[in-house]
C-alpha cells in the first residue's frame, strides 16, 4: 500500500494535491497565514488541547512551524522569533 499523502499545511490526509479542503479557499488556493492560524487555534480550543485562546495560538504557531507550507513563512518566523 502506498504511503498516504498529507496536507502540507495541516497534516490531514489528502487523496490528491498538496492541501486538504480545510486549508484551501473556494478556488482551491491555500488560505492566507492569518486565516489558517485563526482556524487552527479555534480547533485547538474546541478540542480542549489548549486552556486559553492565547495558549491555543502559541500551540498553533508551534505546529505550523513543523509544516512545509508554513515553516519558512515570514509571518510565522516573525511571530516565533526569540527575542534577546
């Protein structure tokens, strides 16, 4: 059995293409960074993976940093850059 493809934005299984339906807009293009961050953080709150919205956003940023679609994105790098 061939390895299952995964969405490069969130890691969900995909039958074809690079991104799943949760990560794309009506035209099939990857949603923008802010939209994906918002939706992923909301999902983490609903799934009780984060106790607060702020914690959910930090967890979402950390997860997005592991995904091919986002790991080198300027907005992600700016928000996860360590100060000091």
